[in-house]
């Protein structure tokens, strides 16, 4: 979806100056109020989430037994993806369907090939996980002409519509949004609360992931409201370049500006490259990481007090079940739901032990979704 993102890294900066330059500076009382509000918001999301039914119950097992769902992720190299796929397998196994995962390295040409392979193998449904459907629009159209529904996961935020083509029709059969704006706001709240309302922040994005748009929108709007004294700079690293690009960009930024004291890798799988870069720069004692997704290895870094200070986590198993709920509804001839209401739980040093020792992809969020989806699918027997 972002062709230019594959060609170059875009570095943007924004910040607040002093009163002498004519820029408004918050009063100490206003700053204290914003910090307190950020802390209240974080406390609200530390609680254990509860399942919210996305729609009416239906007889999933009766319609889906033996059906083949072909899933194509944005990349197979990100731990988050593999963990969500484990949840998908749990759900399809319960129903008696089959999940085929098309592994790839994050190239649009590979996603296109995955769709044509699914068509050739007569899949019953195709699930695209986090790709911008605009980049494979011809292949999606080909699948739909072949009578194969296409479900797009986690490219849009909760308040956004499914992406459409030039005529205004939805590209895919339906989509499943994610809580991306909320995640961005919680990342901003963490920086605000931890810094006392003043911080020098490096934000690492990946514009080739469509979900980056609502996430960064939430992050920037919350920082503008809660932490106008924060200095912010952003660097974009496309997903296929994470292994080399993130380390280089983080180290370079820390050398150029030793005042940086927060790094926000907007997706926590980026931390496998950002945290070593912080350590290699000798900045582990002064730089904190606040992030989003709840990938187990990042929660372990949080437990070890290893740079990571907050992870706005999601139950990756829950996401897998929620994704399959939408696919099951489409295959069963049911109306797709607008949202699966997948929750976020804020993890910090006070509650990260709930994620397990070591953390697990389905631990720390309760299991209300298991009973909830089993009831919806009439599979509790």
C-alpha cells in the first residue's frame, strides 16, 4: 500500500520550543493534570479484560467442518504473526476446519502468489493478515470472481471502514479492524506518565503496514494533548528491513541526540532490534521503551527490567479466535460483524507477572473469550 515506503526511509520531526520563541508552554498545574489523566487511563487498561460478543450465535461446526481457510500473513518473520496463527489453529481445530498458512517474507509479490495459490487449490476462504489490500487488489478480485470470500484482518482501526476500490465498493468480502488508535494513545500516555510530561521521544514506524496510520494518529493526538512539551521525531523502517534498519536508525538517532530518553517501536516485535541498539549505544540506563502488541519475548524483557517499561498487550490467541470468528461467519452465510472487540491490557512492572514465567501468547488476559466463542459457535456441546 505504501510503494514509496519500500524505496526510502522518511524522517519527520516535531517538537515544542521555549516560551522565548513564542511557542506556548504548559503551566506546571496543566502539566500535572495531563500526567494524572495519563496515569488514570493506563490504570483503566491494566485490568483483566472480559469477552464482548461481536454478534449473534450461529452453528459454525455444522457449516465449516472440513472447510479449508487459506491464511496469508503480511510476513512470517515477525513473532507476533506466528503467535496469532497459533490462536487461529486452536479455533479451526475446535470447529473441525483446516488452516493453511502461506509463509512469506513480506513482499507484495509473495502475497499475490499466495492468493493465486489459494485459488488454484480451491480454498473455501482466504484471510489476509495485516497487508494493505490495495497492493493485491487484482488478485482479490480474481478470488472473489472464483467464488472465494476474502477477509482482511487488522489493516483498519475500529472507527474506519473496510478499504474500497475506485468505485467505492469494498475490496474484500469484509474486514476485521484492530484497536490501533487506542494502542497509540496508550503508548503516548505511558511516555507522559513516566516522564512527568516532558520527554525526548524517538518513534519507529512501518508505513508499509496499513495499521500504522490509525496507530500513529492516536499516538500523535494523545501526545499533543497530554504532553505538548515532549519532543518527537519519527523514523520509518519497512518491515522487510527491520533486522538491519531499526538497529541502524536507533543507534544513529541516539548518537545524534543524546537527550533522547524514550523509544516507541509502535509494534513490539521491533523491540528485538531496538533494545540491542539501545544497549550498544550505552543508553540502557536512561532510555525506556513503550510499545504495543504483547508478544511474549517483549513481555519477558519487561519482566527482566530490560529497557522495556510498558507494553499495551493483546491476547494473541484471542486475536486468532476473533479472526476466525469473522471467517466462520462468512463461510456459514452469516452477516459479518463490524468489530470483534479484541481488548488491550496494559502491562508494566506491576502486573506483567500475570503473563506467565516465561510469558505465553495466551496468558495474562483471562480465558473468557474461549467460552464466549464456543457459545457463539454452538460448539460447547
